[in-house]
C-alpha cells in the first residue's frame, strides 16, 4: 500500500511584502549587484538615524531579492546585517524567521518570530508563521493557539493561511472532523487555495471518502497543473477508488514533472505495485 505523503505546502504568509512593500518592485540582477557593492563599502559608515534607516532599507531590499531567488543563505546574511542596525524591527524578525524556516532551522525561526511578537503582540503574520515553525517540528499543540489567534484577527488580510494550517494540524492529530471544518472555512475565504483543497482532499482520503477527494484533487490539478505532488495525491486517490488507468496516468505525470526526485521514485514503485490490467 502506498502511503499518503504528509508534505506541508508552505502556508506562512510573508507579511513583509505587504507591510514594507519591497516585493512589489524588486531589483533586477545588475542593480542588485551594484547595491551590494555599495553595501560592502558603506556598512561601517552608518551613523545618523536617517543613515541607519536608509542602510536598513537597502539591506532589507537585497534580502528580499535573494529570498525570492531562492538564495536563502545570501538573504540571511542581508537580514542579519540589518538586524545589527535595527534589532527591534518586527517585520525584520519575521523575515529572519521565514528565512530560517527555508533553511530548515525551525529552532532559530521560533526565536525570531517570538522576537517579532515581543515587539508587536498583535502581529498576525508572525503568529501564523510561528505556528508553521512549530508545525514543521511536529509540535501541533504549540502551533494551534497561534493559528487560532491569527485566524480570529478581523484585520488579517489572509485568514485562509491560519485556517488551512489549523486544518493540517488537526489532520495530523487525527481529529478529522475539526480538520474538515477549518479547511472549509479556508476555502470560503479563498476557493482556489491549493493548501486547503489538498488538505481537505487528504482528510477525505483519511476517512475513506475517495470520490470527494478525487473531485477536490482534480480541481487542484486544474489550478496548479505543474505541481507534481498534487498528481501523486490524485493517483493515490484513484488507486483507492480502483480507477487504475487514471491512477497510472497520474503517476506517469509525476515522473514527467519531477524526474529523478524521491516523489518520482515513489510513483514508479507504485506503478509496479498496481494490479495487472
């Protein structure tokens, strides 16, 4: 029997793109290199409050640019330099936490998110992100209160994130009824939110409702056709529903989209285990 991959699709809201706005413009690579050269020459010259603000902003922008490129090590270096100048910036601590999560250092991520909340206790992005760090560590009971607080914030722009995260936490606690409730709430807020569609489908699969799971996963695949994990989940649902031809096609799609990956290897093993046609 092929097991469900309980892989969490990252669901932490990167609040620093809204509060600071730097992700909207970004920097092309040539300008980014030029800025880094300026930084290298000017770090020791920061003196006045205005100088500090400008320096922090440049470091911030560079960190965000590196993060968006998937260069988390370089992003971390920029954010850490900015922290030396302004250690009490909650958005910066939130960004540090997200970067530590990307580097799979959830222990350090927790520290940064807690620092952000110590400065701004009502910072819902940091609450949700702290919850996701605990969730990454399998500490569901520590994660849940932070998700609940973020979801209850009427001013929070993306409540589907903590709602879906609550669904995942309760799914892993095997409280499938509550998991389903939170996923449905998330989908009411954002009907095409992949995390919630997939999470609700996996919850249906865990309770034997394979037809409902297939319906949700087929919708998810239409929205994100290049996401190999969704095709893997769909193949598993088809297999349970004894729709083997469809399962085979979905597994083949996984191999096509993610060649050489562990997920593709799992799909190939699943194909070999399928009943003869």
